[in-house]
């Protein structure tokens, strides 16, 4: 844990303001859920809560199934980072922050399909060896929680089959959303 040097007082309602700089750095938005931890030394720790993160191993299995049955390279993300992947180098994508373009797809609440001639974009900030061909936000009980995205290797000669990919990605997003509701 690293000290920031910022000190805040608790108000009469028990609230503490998290400074804007920290919220921006940690990508904490208004309305984001925070999980609260305590330890024996009296420390109180706030950690961003990711409902999809709770399904981490399940999401990994689902990504692997999509890769094997649909021959898709796929990543499953929460609103901040990749939580599961298959068909892509794990070290390159695991727990990496998502790109601004993928954030925009998630916020759009609709299906994204790459069209030939459009600019290609990576699912992660640092770029990557793959670009998104199809992406569908995961929406559970009206809340946007993440995204399922099919990828293609940059420079690949594989032709994207938009309709099949779209159906698989939409089905995966709907299924994961249902799992979060139960």
C-alpha cells in the first residue's frame, strides 16, 4: 500500500470524499460500487467491486468454450479491465485496462461490429496483437457491467463472419448477465 499524503475528515454522516485525482487515477466513476475491507491494524481499504470479477473462473471457462466451439479469440471484460480471455496470449491481455474505444462500446449499450475500412482498435490501452471484430456489452438489471468481445489478429487473413460472431458474442453477454442476476 502506498501513502498519498492526502488527509480527509469524516463528516457528521460518516462520509469521506475520495479526491478527484485518486478517482481519476483509479477509474472510479460516480455510482461505482466499492467494497470495504478492514484489518486488525485498523486499516480501512476501499476496493472497486466488479460483479463480473465474481464470475472470474466461470467467465474463463465460457471464453474457452467460445474459443473451442466457435474458433473465436475472445476477451471478457468488466468496465475497467480484461477478466478472462481465450485464443489470445494471456500475458498480453490478462488484467489489462480496457481501451477508451472499448469503453465507448460498453457505454453505447449496443452491439459493435467491425466493418472493412473502419479504423481497427484494440481492447486494451497498451494496444495488442488483436483488434475487436465484434463486441456486446453485458447488461444485468439495467446496469452495464462489462463486455464480451471477439478479436482477430492484426494482419490476419481470416475473414470475419459477422453474423455468426455477433450471435455468439450476444449469447455470451446475455448468458453472463443472467448469471449475475441469480
